[in-house]
């Protein structure tokens, strides 16, 4: 079913049109071979990255008014100072020169200078990146595992009370704004409400005076509430995707065969149904990372986590255009890279998608 | 998620129009009247199946309630509820008989603000979703109808939007434009259309491969005729289901943008209330009653739209396996 479930690649209109909102699974031509497939995917990713770069430049030039006015924040500044600012940030050059300058610098990893911090954007980003990776990585592992586990259960018990509760809870959590859930968790578990004392820190990543193993524990302590928030709002998506993928497999003949030869129900599910259902699920999980980026921005803002999302919020409130622009590029690039990775791994996992 | 099989006709979809010469129609029942009868019948059939989805009915009733609250807000609370200057209470009062949900930092009644905020949240959600689905349907139908380079370019653009993190793009757009409701609607609308475009294009390709389209072409039907008379009615059910689902994410997106301080500061919305609460220090002071009502309102409305959308989807495409 995998090959048929993926929509046709762009431009290939073959009359039969399998549909899916975001199922963009890879389709490998059996004759082409894996290296050529990889080259095609990498080429596509490179084009997308370039498109993002171009967009990030022009999008932030749409802004009405003078960017220098934002920098000075409405203070009284002399004309000479304005001109100096313009020179400093290269805003006195013609548009096309700014553009070639920007692209050339971006290729060498230079994303400009932050108005707000007076520091290279790339430094601010590399500083914050490990913190975001820690938070996102931990949550990603937990919510994917939880979503797949519960989704499998729900599909296997399709229509029964357990499935309904599971799916209902996932849908409800999916509808809750992540920042609101984060704020509530802070009130209940960090500030403390009524008889409950504050169990966890209200925000940040470390208390500041710990060393060695105590430091690791301290960070883990700070990590609990943000991770819980992210997992709660994100696992529903994985659950629903896994559930519907498994439901698609449920009627298959090979499952009947497996049962007919006397396998226990549990084994049929674990060895036969789930591995097949996980294949389409995997692509979707990676595609949904785009949603996780949004969740990360909000959760980091609410918990003052010193990561990319928190930085994005700080940059927005000024607005610090070079920083917003750089982070925009990083977020989009991350999603593109993850999608490409999923595309590359997929044929290795599924032998039916020919090599 | 959604997998529409183009070979499987949608259940509410009408059979291809029958030419008057083929079907000897009874007197007074022209093709138009017949079409209306057919539409009424399929609407009744749709409702009958929809009713069996309990979650969908629950969602619909919740929506009716919220729509009523939003529409009657001028009568129940009035627009002066958002005025800061002559607020009725003292700042940050806990819930009491006079103010069932307490007051905000200016002494305004929170119940009134939540009721009043429903207008903006629902309006922005609806308009953004309509804009998004309109763009998606337009691009989907045209990309499915005109093959060749036009479709290639359009689907490339769609693919590109599909991989972009939607919220980041919406935030970027809202940052560079002026703070207003129009900006928010535009930012949400132009970032969420690609899934609709893909779905509609797939459905269009399915419809256009059927013989009756060939017949319409042979009889001299042009592009506009085929797209508006044959393709559009067939993709309409899909478009409706998609709209319902997108409203729910649009409402969440509006709340998010408002919470990040990108909303129109002069109007009251649920996301804006949460931002006010955070800025007024309601979190560190443990004033949970300030935060809970707007959040619950957002969650209930978003959930209600999701439930309705899923019910509509599963009525149209029973293969999805959405439980009742």
C-alpha cells in the first residue's frame, strides 16, 4: 500500500491521483537505483534551501518604513548617527548589492549582526542551539514512542472504550494551545497552588551554582515541565497517524494468514502489522516536525528556556530583523533537512520501495 | 490521515447530470428542479449519516453555543466591557458573585472580556480559514485542470509552502506588516493553504478522468465551464470538510500570534487575554482564574471544529475508519 498511498511527484499527472494532505513519501523508480535517488533528493533539498534563503531576504525587506528606526527604538538620533547605523548594517547599499552580499555571506555562515545584541547572529544561534536540541530531542523521543505505542493500542482495539478514550484525549490535547498548557503547568507545579508546593523551577535551564553531576540533575529538573508540555501537545498527532496507518493494514490478508497459522494476537500485531504500518507513519512523523518547531518556540518562550525559540521571541519583540531573519532560515532549514533525511532513510527500511 | 481514493465516489456526490433528452422528465420538472431535488436528497442523506457520529454532533452543538454567545455579545455584555477607563471593579479581583471569573489588571470583568473576545477569535478563525481554503481550492482546481508547466510551477510552490514551518512563516509575515486583524487573517491564510491545494488537485484529477467530462468537452464546454460546473461541485464536499478542520488550526494560530504580541493591540481576543495575563504577572502570582477561562474557550472551540471536521470527513469517506 505504501507506494500507492504516496501522491504523484510534482508534475507527474497520471490520471489516477492518490491523495494525502501531507503524505509525501518517496517514490523510487526501480530502474534508477539508490544513488541516483539520493542525488535527486539532495538536489531538491538544495533548491528548497536556496528558496528559503531568497525568501528570508526579501520577506524582511517588505517591511514598511526604515529598519534603522526600529534599531533606535524611537529615540532622538541625529542624521549622522542614522547614516552611521546604515553603513554599519550595510543598509546604504542598493537592494541587489545587499542581496548578493547577503547570499555570499550566508554561504560562509555569516548571517549578519543582531541589532539588539550587537553580536553576530550566527554566534547567538550556535549558543542557543544545543539547548534547543536538548529540549526538542528529549521531547521528540518521548512523544514519538508514546504516540506509536498508544496509537497501536487504539487501532488494535478500534471502536472499543479504550480506543475512544485514547483518541478523544489525543484530540483534546491536540486542540489545546501549547503556551496555555505551559502556563498552567507553571502555576500548578512551579508556583504552587493551594496545598501543592512548587515542585519544579518556573523557568530557565539551570540554577547557576551547580557543578558536575549536580548540574546534570539540575538541568534535568528544569527540563521536566517543558518536556511534559511539548509531549502533551505533540503526541496526539503521532497517535492519530499511527492509528490510521494501522487501521489501513488491519484488513490485510497476511494478517488473517498469520492468525490462521495459530500465532497469538499479540505476536500478529508486533511482528506483522505494526512494522508495516510504521513505514508510512515515519514519513509523516518527520513532516510533522514543522509543527514541533512551532511548539518549541512557544514552550521556550513560556519557560524562558535559553534556546532558539526563546531567542526568536526576544528578536520579535524589538523587532531585531537580522536575528529574526537568521532564525527563520534556521527553522526552515531544519525542517527541510529532516524531511530529506526521512526521504533518504525510507527506501532503506522498506524493501518494497525498490532499490 | 486523509486518503481519498479518487475511484471511490464520494457518498454525497451526485451522479453525472442527466441530459433532458435521455431521461424523460415529468412535466414542470426541468433540469434545474431535478438538480435541486437531488441536492436536497443528498443533503438529507448526509445529515442522517452525520447524526450517527456522536462526537460530531457534540462538536456541532458546542459550536452553536459559541456562535450564539458571540452573536449576542453586544446585547449581553456590550462593547464598553473592553474600556479601560471606567472599569467596574478593582484590579485583579478573585472570582466573586459580582465578577464570576474575577477581574483583570484594569478591573474589567473577565467574564465579559472572554465573551467579547469570542467575537474576534471566531471571526479571525473563520475568515482566515475561508481565505486559506479559497486559495487552496483555486490552485488545486487549476493545477489539476491545466496540466503542463502551469501545474508543475504551482505544485512546486505548494510543495515549498508545505515544508515551511507554517507558524514561523505566519510570524514572519505578521512581524513585517502592521498590527491589525487583517494582517493576522492574511498571515494565517497564505501560510495554511498547501494541504488543501494538494487534496483538491488530487480530487480534480480523479474527476477529470471520468467520461462525463470528456462528454462535456465534446459538447463544447470550455475550461471555465468544466471547472465551475463539473469539477467544483465534486470537490465542494472535500473543501467543506477541509474548511472545518482548518478553522480549528486558524483559531489556535490566531491565539498564538496574539500571545506572541503580534495581534491587534486595540481589540480583545482570547490569545490577547492570555498575553495580558502573562504580562500582568498572573502566572508568578498564581492567579490561575485569570488564565483558565480564555484557554478553555480556545481549546473547546478548536476541539469542536476538529470533531465536526472529522465527522464530515468520515461521512464523505467511510474508509478513514474514524470511530463514531
